[in-house]
C-alpha cells in the first residue's frame, strides 16, 4: 500500500483540563479529496491547526508523506509540501491582487530576503504569478488592492495564495462560507480545477459542496471520528444523521 499523504494516529489535544480532540486516527490518500465535517464545536478547525503546526499535539502522531511533523513550526511544514487557507479570509488588503499571489510564490521559487533583488524585475517569478492569476480568473483585478475585492473574490485569492507555492497537500477551511449558491458553485469548480493532481483536505459546512467535491468524508463529533467513508455511505449513516439532528451519538461508530 502507498504511504498516505497525511496520517494521524491517536491524535489528542487538550487546553488545560478541556479535551478538544480525543484520539483521532485518520489516513488521507495521495491525490484524494477528503472532507472533514461535523457540528459547530466538533474540533474541525482545531484539527486543522494541529496538522498545520499552529497548535502542538498533546499526544499522538501526525505524518506528512511518511514524515513525522510533530513539533515543527507552520513554515517548516509548509516547506515540506502542505499549505492551508483559513476560516477567516487572510490576505494583504493594501497590496494588489498580483502582489498577494507573488508573495505566495517567493519561497518556493528560491527567493529569500534581499536588499538588492527587486521582485518587480524577476521575470520568471512574475510570469508564474500571472499564470496563477489566470487560473483563478482574477486577471481583470490584477492591479486592484486586494481589500477592494468582493468577498467571493477574496476567497478565490486566498485559495490562489494557498496553492501558489506548489504544495502537494492543500487544506481549505470552509472555502465557501458566506457565499451565495452561485458563488459556491463557482468556487467548487475553481477548487476542483486548481487542485487537480493534489491532495485536498477541507472543512466545509455546505453539504452540497462536500458531496460534490469529496471522495471521502470524515465526520467529527465532540473531538472524535464517528464515521469515515465514501459520500454515499456517510449520507446513509444513522449516527451521522443523528449528529446533525442534535441527538446523542454513540462514539466509535464506523
């Protein structure tokens, strides 16, 4: 069997005496689209923060392409091939759309802090940024300050920044939150196109988006996995139905 892109083994996280993640084990196959769903407060974003290095695990193991990443800083994990977006849009609002994307490319293209290299003169870098700009259909917004984009366009820009560095594992935290139906449909088409050939892990509340995009769905409730499998299997799972209806759920249900 091939090594999973991401592998979590009995991962736990407590804040003081409060246990938030309680023994999550999860394999994400290379090239798959894996959705993590669950009610508010289930621990989904906390799990994202553990994987991306923003929080240290209390116990357990997280591996990226077979390498243990426990204890690494977010930038170190990013340089190993994992990139993520955030639930709250995170862009540079005063920089132009083009400049935002170019920033996302710098490290992966070998550029480091330097007084004597002007990024505006780096043709290869600027050409690469232009290609990403075209991929997300923001060419007409190239020179606009990012803070003036519409909400949906800002989300598209953040996704562009997330994938710009060439990471092979892309994590998106609620990429369609706050969007209209038509905006969400456009975002799904964009995500499908620009993550082709990559491993996608996403947290998402819109079930139509989940079932449209995901190959595998994992359901998290009160910090525990209650079900994981193909979308059709998850849709028919009684424990999942009960969780979303607010009824008590027995843990350990597969």
